[in-house]
C-alpha cells in the first residue's frame, strides 16, 4: 500500500502507484476538475505524475501562486502553438513566466503587427476550446537536438545542445505542437481560458546585441475572468497615472535625446523636488544627521579599494585628466568614509550620522531607462551611520519609526518589510552576524512591523532590511533600506578610539528612506495621479477673476497668499470663467479661488477644492487658515 499524506494531515492509501490526478479525484470531483499540478514531497509535478511510494502531496490549483505560474507558463506554450499554426515559418526560442504574465521570443521574416496579435489571440482561444491534453515525454539530449533540427527549429536545437550530453530532456506536446520544457504544465489546453496578448517588442537572441533581433510577444494570463479584468483595469489606470505622460501634461520635467537617462526639471517639477528635498533635510536635522557634500569625480584608486573598479566598472562613467583615471561616483558611501576619517574619532562621537543629497551616475543600458524612474543620473537621500555593535539596534529602531512617519506624510500607509540574512559567502564572525540580524528584526518588532525573512539574501558584508511601498494600484516599489556593513570601514581603514584606548572599526549602517529622489517623485506622481497633496503641489492655489472689474482684487488676494508663503498662480485673462476653471482644473491644484463682484465687496473668495468640490464662499483669512492646516499636517 502507498500512503499519501495531505496538507491537513489526513492520509489516503492506495494499492499501487497512483497519479496526482487520481488522488485529486479520490478527494472530490471539484478538486479533480480544478487540479493543475501537484506538489510531491515539496516538488512540483504534473497531474499525470505517478507516485510510487509513501509521500506528502498538495494539489495545486489556480488559487495557488504555483498554479498561477503554471497557467502563465502553459499559456506561453499555447502562444507558441498558435504562432506556429498561423506562421509555420516562424521559429520558437524561449517563453518564460514574468511578473503578471509571460512572453515568448520568435524569429520571423517580418515584424508582427497589432492585427497579427489579434489573430494569434483568437487562435489561442480556439486551441483552448479544443481542450487538447498536454503530455510529456523524455528524449536523450542528442536525439532531441536531431528532432528539433528536423523540424527546422534551429534555435531550440541550439538551446538543447548546450545541455550536458549525458542528460535527458523533457518535451511537452499539445495537439500538433511540441516544445522543450522541464515542466510541469497544466493537464490540458482547456485549463487556459483567461489571457490577453499585450504587445510586441524586440529582443536579442540570448540577450547579446551581436545576435539576431527576435520578436518578443508579451501576454498576461490569470486563473479567472475577474482577475484578468481587474488586472487590465489596473493597467488602464496605470496608463492614466503614467508619470511620463503626467510630467508632460503638468509641465514638470522632460527627458531629452541630448542627455539620455538624465532629467530636465521644469519650474513646477523643480518646485516638487524642492518640497521633497527640504522636507527630507528637516528630517535629517530633527534626527541628528550632519549634512555633508562629497565631490562628483573621484580618483580610481578609491574605487579600487572599495572593489567597484573591478566589479562595477562597466556601470561607471569614467574620465581621464593629466594621465589619472577618475570615475563619476555611482554611490556616496566611500566619500562619507573619507569625511569620517578626517581627524581622530572617539567612541564618544558615535553614533555619527552623515546625510547627503548626493548626486550619483550609473551607466544604465539604454533599454532599461524609464522616464524618471530609471535614469543614469540621480540624487539619493543618502545617509551613513558610524556606530558600535551595541548601537546597531537603537539606530535601526529609530530609523524604521522615522521611515514609517515619512512614508505616511507622502501618502503611503501599506509597507512591506523584508530582512535579508547571511549568505554563504560572507565576511565577519557568526556572532557579529547574529547580533546584526537580531538587531534588524528586533527594530521591526519594536516598530510593530510584520516582516518576512529572505534567507541568504544579505550582501557579503552584512544583513539588511528592505522597505517596500504598496501604491494605490497595489504595485510594489522597493524604496527604503538599511544595511549593516562590516566591510567598508576595513577596506578604507576607518577607525575610532574605543573606551579602553584601542583602535576599533566602526560598523557602518547604509540607509535611505526615499532612495533616488527622481524615482520617488515618479512614484509620488503615479500614486496621486498627478494630484499631489497641498504641501507638495507645485501650485497650491489658482486665483481667477470673473471679469476685469475684479482684476485688482484678484491681484491683492494672490499677493496676500504669496506673502504668507503659499505657491499661487494668478489668471487675469479675459476669458469665460468656466473655461478658466476647466483649464486650471487640468493642472490639478488643490484649490481654485474665484472672485467676482460679490466676493470683492465682501473681501471673500469662492473656494473650489480639487475634484470639483464647491466649498462655498469664505473670508480669505479662513481659507488661508485651512490651507495652512492642510500643509502643516501633510494632509
């Protein structure tokens, strides 16, 4: 008898080898119909997999993360099947799962068009409706190479030829289409119902620009119609919130081909920048940071000491002067250590906190650039805390609490916390790692934050916490971090005089809250759909007159508000008031003030809040107080 143990601890016995599908059927017809795969002793397998000895088994359905990945990977194969039926001369290459979907790369004689995508998607639906079984077979490597060559699939043959000769390879067939894959897959094409092809892009074979440019078809797939529709709706909303589009419409910034990956900030955008920077500068001051400023260009010998010249040089912008090699700094840490080393430091000076709005440059590939989210030149709210081992916990504790407050002020309340622990290759004693990891976890517990652990995810020089924001659309953005570093003070010979008079290496805490200001402002724009809260908005109040008779009063209102420190836009144009209101509303100021004869006579203003809310007529002083309160409380 074979004993199968299920996730709830219950057991089922079978007289001989039994497939995953048969076990599911023995539990119930509903589960049998929903089953996509199984997890046997923790390993994902097809439903046709035969279990020949006692084992644990979990039935995988579309409700599971593994099941969703199976659906997406199998849908990638369904895409390739449809392409081969419609375009027999196309060659298939690879088709992996990615976030929220999949893609498949093809070699074909002409570019695929939007009409082609519609036709392919229709054919995929037809193949799904046929509900053809998906079956697996295994071939020796060389036999598989010959098989795919005979089909004219030279890319696939090349992939298989790179596998060690002694290994067998698995193939999956659905109808007339067979593809190389380690699997597992859904049991039949009928399990794939909810998908959509999204776009076509170029991709080099094996990611090498020297190779042929292939065509990459992207798609998304979900377990239910509702999930698919929810995702497509989210994409529509994301498109409306796209910071690149809003950056143009709100006249915040632009990216120019004369400086790829670098940002040209317009007056309104630079106002937002300054609001973020000055707020973070106040955070520095309030929590004991000393602001510093390091040079942009540093001799390569420093980067050789830190290891960047050997391991990161291709991502650094370099230059030469008087036969000396230099690099634009890709990060601020070495500069802060050089500042720390000026003069003798005592244990009484620790913790010593340096902060810098440091501009960095990294030679990112052009294909990876994305608006102001991914750039080559960026500014970090960078900070480094030089401390003793015993100070790690209180410093991390304070940092997490401050970070939560900062994110709340920017409109983010949903934060994910991850602690990355010691990797196999590391420096420092186990005792030191245990102390550092415990400090990071205890700091999160003290802040009331639930967290997950990423075993082995730390850097070789120390563990870290990653702070990830969830935005209004449920998207995740990793922004903040605090990293414990046992290495860099050793490499750059930083030390302090301990209480007993000995020379000791400080522990360095690398920390950032918003990270890259460019990227964070892009996230803010998308989070708020361009309608930034009053304390961040580039224009906080638009003042509009109804006719020329109120021009002088409107000017007085605008001047009074400006003198109180508010950011004001005055519109005295001889246009219909409805036109002016509509035009200014598109620029998303928090408030629009309209003044006519009645308001002029009463010394008042008619207030419209963003979202077409009519707040009625009020004294200017009352409005000023309301706006002051909104700004002060970061509403």
